[in-house]
C-alpha cells in the first residue's frame, strides 16, 4: 500500500516504522527537516518537508493516489484539516489523530462525517480503554465505545431468588431497549431464544439502553459486586477517559493530581471521582490515604515514564494488589514484569496498532470476546447483498448463532426492538458464536 503519514512526532514516527516494516511504501511529511533527517537515516521511507495542512504539499506527497493518509501532527485542528484535504485530493482512506474529546466524542457535531474523514483515533482514549479492559469485561467496553456510552453491558451472576429464575425469556418481561445477549451455564455458552429458561447460577450477559438498564439488571441479580478501589496517579486526558470508562458502582476511584488548577478542573468534570490534590508517592500521604489497601494503582503522570514505573513498583511492594503503568517508550516494557508491575501500556504503540488494524477493507470486524472466549462481539456494516436487509428483526433468523446488540442508523445508536428494520449501510454490533463468520457475512452482506 502507498501510505502517507503526516507528522513525525512520537505517534507518527512509530506508525511510519511499523508500516514500513510491514513492507508498505511510506511517505512521512513534517515541517521539521531536522526531525525527518533523523528518521530517514533509520527507516527505508520517503520523507517530505512541509506543512501537511497545505494542499500543494499533500499533492507533492502523493495524496491523490495514496491508499491511506494518516494525520497525526501535534495539533487536532491541523489533523482534521489535513485528513479532510487528503480525502478531497483522492486518498482512498484517511485517519485523523485527535486529543480533544470535543472532536472525538462527536457531540454537537460529527466532525468526522462533516469533514469527510473515514475515522479518528485518540491514543489517550485507546490507552484508557486498554487499561479499563484489564479491569472490566472487554466486551462491555466494545459495546459502550461503539454506542458512545448510550448503551450498557454487564455480565451478571443470576441470584437464586432473582425474579427471572425458572422463567422463559419470553415471560420475564424485559423492557424495550433490553436484550439478553448470551447465557453461560456450567461449561457452555449459548445465545438464548424466547424459550430459554433462566436457571440459578447461570451467568447472563445483559445489554440495554442506559435509561432502562437498571430495571433489567434487577431481574437477574439483586446483589452488587464488591467494589474495586482504584488509585490514579496523575490527571492527564487519559485519566479522564479512564474515569469515564470505569464510571459505575463497581469502582471507587481516587485521582491524585498535584497541580491546583488541574485538580479543580478534574473535580468539576468528574463529580463521581474523589480528586485529591497531593502526591500519592509521598510516604505520609500513602499511609494517611491507605493506598496500600487499594485493589489497583495506575501510574499515568503524563510523559514521566520513570515516575510511573517507580511509583507502580513501590505501590505493589506496599500491598496494592495490581499495578498498571503508562509508559511512552516501548523499549522499557520488558523491564516491568520483573519488578512487579502487572501491566503496562504505550499510547503510540496502541495508536499504531489501530492504524494497522484499519488497513484492510473488512466490513466485519471482531472487537472482543465474552463468555469465556466462546462468543465474539462483531462490528459490521450492512452491505447491499445482505439477506437481513429490509426486514424487521422478528423475521430474521438469528438464534442460535447471533444476536443484534445495537444498531447505528445515521446519528442514532440504540438496542433494537423486534420491529426495527436493518438497512443497507447501517452499522451493527452482533454478539455471536465463534466459527460462524462466513454465514454472518452472508446475512449482513459484508466481507
């Protein structure tokens, strides 16, 4: 593939390296000739000095015939403009890297669609999601990320005295906007149908629109799972994304931020989080706040790799059950396990992985696994040859293999009702059994 990468910072340079190593023809554009010279000596790529937001520079770089253009300079607005220009000039696919949630969340205006950009990536968001996935069900994150938190998903252990026990699914009385996606029983998992009887000790996967989710949860489980005590050191944007990803009763979060203005901003923005203006690595603070009794300690103090690593290792040695570090340099990763750090994440590596993952033209993607790995969460764009297109869901044979968990139609995302119709170009989230992908492709008309 012919790929243009705009921006030779940490993310751009690493993405160019990964793509070049995979034998793609890469052109790297940056305004700094000195930065490009250093990269040019290390990689077999083409470099071009210039402003990536200038159409003439993009033309010279080959945007008109490029298969992919990735805009990942330090400026969000430059990246949005660059990716939009690249698409207008003829690039097959464009990706913009953004930092600010106003652009990435698409609240108020869908910048991606408005500017003709194919997709956006946010390394801070991706890092937060990766951390949250180690603490939560990854399938839940796949659902909630797709639906911009308008839909929830939880795995629930069915209580002996729950109202649903002993009843057929059709008799339980789930409100519109709620669906039972899967049932785990003994050593098997399956997609339920209307005649499935819920049994004590089942584990069920419930999906629902946020406004009705709690009513569905109460049908299966009356007890709250024990809360995890989470300590966050540092308040960058990754911390904000992480707090949002863990915004539920199962997590009690304390965020330590030493900068007074940032701490005040975070306490206003994250009103469900306890924000403490102090240093959790200070021995007196560590003892006073009982940090050693926490379940999780996450070091994400900006670009301070050494501080994150040392703090996590210290917290683990002082009793914290799980330590997670954010590091900027992938070369440090091999050092962390031996000193007790359970997991580590590098934003630029995650960003490069996202970019590589979008190289193909697949319209059916596996996002996560649930139910012990036997059931997948798929994202699919409905094609014109879809067997299910134009039909109400009640007329589409889904079980025992699949369940439509959510439908994105235009600006609307919701858990579908039985009378909802799947239309060509809708994006759907499907929960289904592994090994049935070929039949799913036929049903949804995707590759």
